[in-house]
C-alpha cells in the first residue's frame, strides 16, 4: 500500500507506509504512517502540515532518535504521536492503525488530550467524539 485515505470515527485519515509520500492534499488531515519518528521523518511532515501525524517509535533508540520528530514538530504547531515498535510493524500504516499503542506524544498532542498508553484506534475514536460534542479541533 502506498497511500490509502479513509474516514474513521468521522475523521479524515491518510495511511501511508512512509511519510515520504506526504503531499499537499494531505495537509490538515490525520496522517498515520509506518515511518520512524526521527528528524528526517519530521522534515517530511513539515512540508505539508497535517492536523495530527502518527509515527512508529522504532524502539526509541539512542538519544531518543526514534521519536525526535515529535519535539521538532512542536515548533511548527503540529501535534504528533508515536506508537510502540512492539505494538505495530515499522513501515506498515495499516498495522499502526489496527494495533498501534501510543508510546510517545508531543506537548501539543498532550494538550489536546492525546496521551500515551492508549490504543491508537481508541484514541482516534475518543478524539472524534470530543470534536463532535465540544466543537474542539486539533490546531494544525
């Protein structure tokens, strides 16, 4: 799968196995990718800022290299999450959505109530329900 768009829980989702596939039409959507959350992945997301971007933590790595993009993206007002590499296959956006458990969140995601420790799909369901009932929306 290169890119798949779908509606889930009332949210516009874009699934891509690699964040390098991000394009202008993905801006302001929820982008779920299979890429690691390293700085290079963050640079791709910055080009077309999504409403929310989800990476794989790739085991976090030395000096937190696998989640470095989360902090990087805060400067660009992009909420970002990473799922545990032990919960979803790296490079597989479908598996990230189906099985991913959030392991890391940047400050913007935390401020929007998107905490670590929750299954990604459950978090998206809760996010969509909150958006519908409170009129809230993630800033991009």
